[in-house]
């Protein structure tokens, strides 16, 4: 189940500080990614057994220090549509402003859960001042301080209580043994066209199933000996007309698709090339340890010479570094070029992601490499790696047992990862490498 908790509010009320507080203290947090769309931040967290994505929507100030109320209104509206829970952050030191009241009016009209959080309440005087915020009319109102952390536990308790239970695929009649493939990417790169190209024929063998969120629709693909669920999140609503908002909306959709998928088909526009937004979505896929295949669509529109595809792929991998062990396909959905190769590649990545390497094989290969290329000596101490094992998680994760795990350098960790990729089939998969004391 992918849940989104959005922090909304006017500028300078402490949204980013609260965001850091919400994701920064939980040990189970996997990662956070900043700059997905300029000043917006996405982080993954959990509380009381509930997993969720926290989104800092940012105080929308464009080009100057002035507040553009219309821009904020559009930003909040997108958060209202996409989020499971909305945290409306205000500032006790300024009191209730006209903009706070306008945002509050918008939030009261929607059926989603809204938690009013009054920030910077860090002494008894401000505690008294904060009482005026009850007039905004939200049942769930929390007084907190993002900097000190006081009150944030109460906020997270309410968030966890509101979020639905983590729903397994079985609860929605979605078979857990069938791969789930999501098509993600920026607007207008051909996601809907690819979905139609794959599913548009022989409709009698397709079954639509409701997904675990209102946006994700699971479509069962079962032909040519292949069977998988295609997660369709391609639609972007026309009401998000501003380019900045459209990008924000597409990222929220991508987050939901990535959370629910085993493998992501990341589509980019050949006529534009890979942009910062595409790299950020790739970062989301990588940090969540999902499989990925890169599709360079609209390849039919490119002027080609002998090495056009090779040079294009080299430029892509330079920008994607260090995660370059990814299958890249050049497609044209409109011309039906290499459409079904995408299915083959995605299923291959799925198998790479779920494989369990024999412990004996893993040790035979890696210990020999380590013996020839041992870790650098740390302060006169020789680091000795004795044993390698694969962890029982849903993605390839390997643990190397040694005498001084804290002294293994990042450069050597990268060397080990590269050797794993060289000797085992791990293309398109993010892997994890850990060093632990035996």
C-alpha cells in the first residue's frame, strides 16, 4: 500500500524542518530524495507499523520573496487530490494570516483527513498563543516544535491511526507470484501509448483489477506465454495546466507506481534526452530497490547515423552514473518498434531481482576476488573478509563478514558491488552491500 502524507502551508512556517524531523529519527527509513522537482522533497518513513511517503510541497515562492497565492492554491489542490493525509502547517509566531485562512477553507471542503499542526510552540507563552488556531475548525490540531521535536510524536500517532493498514496483494485478488510492472516517466513521453500498444489487442484475454490505491489499475497481461500485471498510472489530469504543477503531479503518480511495482519501465523522450526530472525518478526507483529498464521512446523522430544509438546510450549512462548496469531500449510506440522487447527485458530484470545465489558459489567467486584485491589497510590494521552471504529480503542484498566492518571504505564497497554485477546477473537491479563483524 502506498500512502502519501503531504505537508502543505505558506512559506516560512517550517515545512522543511518538520519534514526532516518526520523522516530523520526513524531507524527504518530507507532514504530521502531531494530536488525531485526543484524545492520539493520526498522521503520514506514508517510509524507504528505503517509505511508512508512524506512530501514537502514547499512554500511556493517563484522568482521573488512575494507570495503568489494562486500558485499556492494550485499546489495545495494537487496535494489534496493525491495525498492520503494532509498536514497543514502554520506558525504560532505570526498567528493566523489571511493566507492560512484561505488554505484552511480549501482543506475543509475536501473529505480527506487534515491535521492542523501549529509550529514553533516551544514555551508556555506560545502554548497560550497557539489556542487561537482552534478557530480554524480542525478536529485534529497538534502543537509542536519542528526544531526540538516536541509534539511530532503526537502528530505521527494521528497520521498512523488514519492511514489504512498495509494491504497485501492477496487482499485485492492480485496474485503475489505474478510480476508487477509499472510504466513511469514525465508527462507526454508515451506512457499511455505504450500501455495501449501492449494491451490494445485481443482484449478478451485481459482482466482489469482494482489496485490498492485509487489511481493504480492492475491489468493482467496473459499472452505469448507471458503473464504479468501492468500498473497503469499514465493519466495526468488536465486541470493541472501549469508546467510546474504538472511535473509535481507526475512525480506523485510515479511514487505510487514505484511503491507497488517489482520492475519499472522508465520512459524518456528521445527528442529531449534524459533530464533532471528523469534522473530523480530513476533515483526513486533505485532507492526503493526496484528493478528498472530505460525506454528511449520516439526514436523514430531522431535523425540517425551509424553510431547514433551507441553515442546516445553513452551519454545516458554518463548522466546516470554510478548506477549504469541498466538495460536501455530504443523504442517507437507509434511505429511499434521493439515494443515487446520491453516485456522481455522487464521480466528478465524481475528474475534478476528475485534470484537467490547459492552461498557456496557466492563465496567461491567473491572470496577469490577479495584475496587478490583485499581492502585497504586502516591505521595499520588489516581488514580480513571471511565469509559472504545473501540476505533473505525481496531484493539482492549481500553481507560480508569481516573483523573491522566500520573501516571499509566506500570506494571498496563500490568495487565489491561492481564485482558482484560482473560475475552474477544483476542488470537493472539495485543491490545492497553490507559489512558486518563476524
